[in-house]
C-alpha cells in the first residue's frame, strides 16, 4: 500500500453464524450475524479502514465481496498463516473475539506483504457457487443413503423415503447443467474450459472444479505461482543434522488439490506418457503416492499454461 497509513486495521473472524469484528488490534469488539449482519458491519467501519478476513470455507466470501464493493481494501488471509502467527506470539486465549483481534494485529504488521483481495468476474463467481452447490448435494445424497441403509433393517417403514436420494441426484444434475450453461455463455470461461479438457485425465467434472476453485487464474504471475496456490508444491524442512524432508504445503482449496490428484490418477491409468513419468519416479525409489502428486503438480502448472498463456500441449512444454 502506498500513501498515508490507513486509519484502522480491522480483523474479522468468520463463522457460519457469526462475524466477530475487532476495530484494531486493541480496539472495541462487535458481533454480527452472518450473512444478514453484513450491512450493519459496513456501516460500522469508518473511512480508511483496511479489513482482514480469515478464509473459512465459503462463509467469508459474501463478506469479502461486500467489503470490496463498498470500497474497503480487503485481505483474505490463509488460516495456516494466521495460526503460525498466533503460535509465534505464544497466545493463551483461543476465542472468536480474541481471533478477531489477532487478525487485526496480523494485518497491521504484514499488510505490505499480502495480496489484496480482488473478486472474480461475476460469471466465475456464479460458477463457483454452482459447483460448490453440486458438491454439497452429492455429499448430502451419500450421507442420506448411508443413514437409510443403517436404519432400514430396524425401521422398515423408512423404505418410503428411499426415493429422496434420487431426487437429490436429479437436483444435482440440474445444477451441473446450469454450471455448464454459465461456462458456455462466457467467452473466457468457455475458452478455459476447452483448454482444460485438452489435458490428460481432465474431464468435464474436473474442469468445472478447477475453474470454480481457482478463481481468476490471470492473477497468478506464472505456472509455478498457480501450483503453489493449489498446495501441490513441496515444502522442505531441515534442521541441524536431521535429513531434509519434504511434504506438499497443502495451502489453498483442498477440493482443487483433489481435482488435480484425481486427474493424475486418470492420466496415469490411461495415458502412456504420463504412466512413464510416474514409473520413472518409482524406479528412483519414490513412493507411488508421491509420484502421483508430482504428476498432479505438473497438471496444475499445465492448466495455468493452457488457460492463461493459451499454450497448446501445455503439459509437454513444462520442464522438470
């Protein structure tokens, strides 16, 4: 940020039902219902406020969008970053209101290092909501099937509810159709969708998920930056004489990471060149899961390349 120092750093701890707001690291605390209290929260904020919101599933999205539309600088913070900061302070209290003050303090100290929130185009936002809704319906259907199966023997009268999972599946299909309509009606999304389908292991469902959970991929400066966002890049750890160990960072949306991993599984099974890549890593003694994650990382980088740079054969153009 350039120019005069902002008048107030605001921290918001987001939950499914409540928004706990700290007007500064040591300022007054307020609580609003989520999302119905967002207009009241906006009226509370004085001009010049800079707001930090911790990413919480989908619950933070309406607030971040509303704050941006109202003209406030917004920073959506990674929970892992905030948690690491809290550990560095040896914090003893862990409550929603204490977390709001922690977020305000974190923002006040790190604001120059953080990327400001920029909402996705409206069509991409709508697609994101639809894809998440379809995933929620699929999860609810499986949960209901399991419950009905568990009680069917004891309570045979529940048999008249057996058609509900099929109706849920029908609604999920309608949501998928709506999502595809959104993609086809938008030139940018349509181009990206077609580009993703050109990658090995990527079908309609995975392409939709990648678009929904990536947001606007143009905000990433490189394929490596995008792969880092997915959480598929290694994080090395070495201390003293202990050997260097590496695990993926796991930052970013788990559903996006899962989409690329499922694509890697499919590519390994059905594409000889990708199978050769995995087997070369296996021959060097790497565990199979690690080799598949490496392929998922390559697929993520290729996804950025074919979408943002419109590179044909994006996966084959990657080095290393």
